[in-house]
């Protein structure tokens, strides 16, 4: 491999799934995100940490254009997925969100059966040609979400009847059913008990063998456990970004150190 395919930090450029440059986000007059540059690596977990209101969830929603749904929101700068500008006018946000799936803070299964929750995305995107293919996608997705063994005998039961942890894993199954390339998770464990949190964290570690995973978390312990890279946001700025072990043990910016040691946030 020639040296041109590596950055100065030694990151292999072929491993970069999403590249963001000079990203700004405005909500009306509020300048929420300021000049953010970050690279999201494929088959790694990248954690976004920082105090409440620092911009980490706002930036996460830029990565699959969820901010498009907010009329007063304006996004500037450049975000590329595999080199393609996701804000190009020719890009269909619905198709983009099939490639860049999202799991939200509170489990939000559809008021449908467990089966139909997972089948929803493949159906609307026309990803399967027969019921047998759809059955296979549903089973594979539930297996990837570590839920198949618990629900295989009650696929017709409502998804809303599952426990909180099971509902969140169902939402993960729903997100991976469209074969995304990136999985965004906005505080996916904040509504879960410690046992369900441990299950989801274990699942995140397994999912990174197939996807680039980006997780927003208010828990520094969780970021340290599940991620390989960490970005620290403060007051709309990306203060520090690097390998998780380095950010937590040897931060370069005093604001990062203050946050990690509990002096701010």
C-alpha cells in the first residue's frame, strides 16, 4: 500500500466511511455546531461524548440528514459517505437513511407485530422479492440483534409487548434489516436497566464487524467500554477526537480532561 492512502495520523483512508469537513449547524439564530471536522472509520465504534446540549446529538443527526425534518435547521459544510456528498440535491434522504440506519434514545417499535417491525424497511425499499426472502431477512436481522431466540415463537405478537431492552434490540434489528453501511445510535441505553444495557453493549461490539457504528452516550464508562475512537464535544465545538484509550488516559485539551475528571459537564 502506498503512503498516499494514509493520513499523517496513520489512519488508512480506505477505512474512512464518513468524512465531515467544516460542518456548521444553525437552528434559526442559534449556532449549534461550529466547524466540525471528523472521520468515521468503517467497522469501528466511534463515540460522541460531552455535556448535555453540547451538540453531539445534533451532529449525529447530520450524518443521515435527520435535521432536514426541522424547518429552522440549516446545515453547512461537507459530509461524504464513501466519497459521495450526502447533501447533494440528487441524494434521496429516504434512500440515504436505508444506508445510514438510526436507533433512538427511547425504544420506539411500530404498533405492529415483531415480524412486521423488522420487515418494514425491506418492504418499503423493495429489498426482497418473495415472502421466503423476507422471512430470511427478518430472521437474520433478529439474530444479529441477539433477539431471535427470545421471539422466534411469537413473531406475530406486538413489538410493543416486549420488555424495554427487547424493544431496543427490536429497533436495532429493524435498523439493520435494510443492510445499512452505518448505524447511528443516539444514547441507545439511557432508558434501559443495567442488564439490558450490558446486552446492548455486547451487541454493539458484534455489530461493528459489519458496520461503522456511531454512538452518542452520556456515559463515559460506556464510551470507554464499546468504542475505538472518541469525539468530545463542548459548546458546539469538536474539542478533541482520537483513539478512545488516548482521549481517556492522555487527553490533549484541558477541557477534555476537565470533563473526564468531572470538573465540567
